[in-house]
C-alpha cells in the first residue's frame, strides 16, 4: 500500500496558507517529523531501511527534490527528528540493529544539501534503541533524546547535548530516575 506524508501551512493567526499538500512520494513510510525556521522547513520520515526528507519554503513550495538522509547501510533506519540550527537543520535518527543499534545525525543547509556525512550521536547500546527526538535553542545548541528498551518491562530515556555542528557537549546521560517500567516516545524542548 502506498502512503504519503501530507501537510498544510498556517500563518500566526491560524489562517491556512493554501491547501493540504503532498510532501513525499508515494511509499511505505512512517514517523514523519518537521522542523522550521523563518527561511525554510525540513520534513523527514522513515522509509525503511532509510530516512528521507524534503525541504520547503515558508510558503510551502518544495526546495529541490526529496533526498536521502541516512545511508541505510544497515537493517532499519527510523524515528527521524529534525531541528533548526543556524544556517540549516540537524536531523537525528535511530539505526536499529537490535542490540547493536545507534543514534546517528547529519547536518543540512536550508536547500537540503548535506553539510557532511552522517555521524554517531550514540552507539552505547545496553538495549534496543527507538524513538529519537531533538530540540534546539535559538543559538542552535541541541539536545537529542531516545528510548533504550532493556526488555522485561525496563527502559530508559537517554539524552546527549550537542553543538550546532553535532559535536557532543559532555557525556550522554540517563534522563529518568525510575528504571523499571516502559518509556514511550520521549520528547524534549529547549527554553534557551
């Protein structure tokens, strides 16, 4: 079955800026996510085994064609989470290889051009990784979070702070205090 990512833009007064529009080519996709600044927006989605994206102008016009975000060299890339940073966007996602998974990232300019290869945000894998999310401050400082499932009803939410270029700021850390029970789709915001 072919699915599509669709979206619609609104102004600050909640007035639609046009009709709903298709944002992706027909495919089997999941977990779409969006980030925007005043000059562009990036919509990213999982299309296993890849993560793909599309840039848009503030008036909802596509900038170039859809592009591949992840290399997809492994089993399953999913759960993309973009954030606006100075000069472009950062995207993180989960590479699911069972107990050998990783959280990866990649930078893009406002035109959808890669600013370098994908890089490892975290390859610390005491369990199965899923559900990445990310937030950026107005200066572009980033924090990424993701779920680590240990099995038997145990999971953690783990975070990593980064510079706008994706360089780690300190070590990754566990967010939750209670280590028993499930965690599902962690989210993060920045108040900088």
